């Protein structure tokens, strides 16, 4: 009787082994491929939604310029000294190089430091 139970449990284990292997592969792909990609997409969406007029950005095509206007899904980028303006989709932003909010905060801090120094 004991041998029969031992053989039955061995058969059950050997039939469940492929299913466990597939489950492990799915878990591996989720944690090492799908989850990091979703985190990156979320981070990129937040960056695009935080876009402001005055930010300097780089597009996926390598064009660098300053944002001069923003609409729903598009923005206008001003490039070169001739002030060439090109309209892009928000999805075309690769990175925000200089945020105008950071520049304004830095200038404000510098101005406060200068006034403190003069006193």
C-alpha cells in the first residue's frame, strides 16, 4: 500500500513539473522584462505630462530646442537662432534637458543669496 502511494505521488510530481517550469518562466519574464518596462513607460508619461513652456527638450529624432507652446497632444519646439518652429507629438520627447521651473528656482535662490550678501 505504501509503495502505491509513493508511486502515485511521484507520478503526480512528474506530471506537474512542466507546469511549474512554465510558471517559473512566466514569473521570470514578468519581474525582469514586463514590470521594468511598465515602470519606464509610467516615468516617461509623467515626464511628458509635466512639460512646460520654456523647457529645453530633445526629441527622439535628436532635435534639441525650447518648448514655446503646448496643446493637448502636441507641442511647438523652437530651434536655432533663426527661431525655426516645428510642431511635434508629445510622444516624440526623448528627454527634458532643462526644466524652466528649476531655472527659475535657481535664479530666485541666487537673487536671495545676493541680497543677503549685501546686508
